[in-house]
C-alpha cells in the first residue's frame, strides 16, 4: 500500500510550495521596472517557479502586464500629489497636473523604458486600447468630478472630455513630440487654458512660439 505524503502542521502536504500568484508577478515586474531593468518575463517566471505560459494566461501579453504596472504607479503618484496640494478648484487641479507632469518627465524608470523600447513604450503609454491611457483619463476625470461635486469647480467642458484632453496633451509634451518635450511652462499654460485658469505673467501664453531643441535626442 502506497504511503501517504506527511502533512505540515497546517494540514497542507509537504513538498513544493504553492504556485505564485498573479499579484506576485505584478510585484516582480514592478521591481524590475523600477530598478531600470528591461522587464524579462523569463526571469520573472523562473524566480517565481511559474511558466511563461501561465503569466501570459493571466495577463495576455508583456505589454499589458507592463501597462498594469505603469498605470498602478501613475495612479499612486496622482493620489500622492492630490493629497499634497491643498488648493482646491481649477487652480488646485492645475497644480496637481503640473507636479505630475514634471515628475513623469524626471522618472528614471519611465525614461529608461522609452530609451530601451521607444515604439513599445509609446504603445503602452498612449494607446487608447491599452491600460495606461484609459486608466489615466479615468483617474483625472475622478479628480475633476470630485472638485465639481464639492462645489469648487465649474468646468468649461464635461469631465470626460476635459480629462481626455488633459491626458492627451500631457502625452504629447512628455512622450511624443520631440520639439516640445520637457517644456513644462508651456504645458502648464495650455493645461491652464483647458481648465479655465487665467495665465499669469510668469507663464508663457499658448500662442507664443514653441522653442525647438538643437538636438533630436529622445531625452535632454
């Protein structure tokens, strides 16, 4: 008669540990991404004792998985900025968006991804059928709706359209257009116009010429 495998005190059989979860995969990919490494699912699978097929079954593709990681990081950043900025209404929203834009431009992990995989990075960051762009629009819309509900803001357009415009504008300045990438003052001025915030003397009007850098490098 075959002897049964002894059980651990918890009642579970001894032997191979439970298979890693999808949350553990997200954690491992987040660690790779934030460290500036190229996200390698073969390495992740080996470390967690999973097959690549399992990871693809859970997340569909490497791009979708990376999108989940980046979208989560972005949502956490937005929440931190909104908590830190005490100003309400349109001026408060503008300050939140300005701080987010500047931090995204300086984010080393994001810059490394764009440098290593420019075409893939742009798809992940800006595709309407991906994870990051829709999540960004939804999160920005929630900020606008919160200000409206509190009576602090009367937006010049419906929150969904306004959020979409704000996100697409930031994507163009931060990721896409080499001619204006990094021009935070101009981005702030245009977002101020979208939100209905008067442009102050320290901010350049959106109608002013856009400076063109001498170099076509992806990042200054």
